[in-house]
C-alpha cells in the first residue's frame, strides 16, 4: 500500500473537534489578531473587500473573496460592497487563469451553516480553480484531499497577480 502524506490536514481535522472558535477568523486575519501572519494569506485588500487563500483548500489556488465589513447577511451588503465583490471575483479568476491555467472554476457562496458554510458569521465567496481529472477516489473513499502544493508556494505564485 502506498501512502500520501498530508500533515497539514491534521490541523483541520483537530480544529473540527475543538468546537466553535471565539470571534471571527476572517476579522482576526484582517486585524493581525489571528494565529498566522496576514501577509502569508491575504493576496489583495482595499477599503471594501479582500482576497485570501483558503486555509483548507479544495485545490491549489482556492481563494476566498470577502467584504472587509463583518456581516453574515447577504442582504446587508451595500451596493458599493456588492460591486467591489463582483469586480474582485473577476480579478481573482483572471489572476488564477494567468498563473495556473485551470480548465474551469467553481464560484459560490454558502449562506448559513445548513447550506454548507463552515464559517457562517462572515460572508465569503469561494473561487476554486478546476482542472480536468482533478477529482479522484481520495475525496470519495478516503474523505481526504491531496494537494500537490503548500499554501506558501501558492501564495508566492499568485501574489504578484494581485499587485497591479
């Protein structure tokens, strides 16, 4: 039997057992109060919106696009925030397309825990690059994703695409 090692996955598995975190992980990331430096995850930020690498990505380059303002309610998003989110989703797709040449994308918002939101208290849109054949038996049988690249490597490749 062959083994695929993904030690970073243990952090996710163990954190699921710990229950709900205090505060908002996204607001903590923005303020620098979180357990990791924001400069290792935040690719883009302006007054209304920011882009971060997903800490537990489905695929390399999995991004989250979020309003800076803490809100869990889509109906609370202002017209300016909505426009900034839409423009930033486009910018994220363009950056991923230029850097990683995916064959397609999944883009979505899970609104509420019952809809699949892992962190329902702060709206966030997922931008997941997809490649033909990027699914295999591991997620289905082993309920584990195997990622070929560390977050720091993905960040280093994508960061220049968000600087202009």
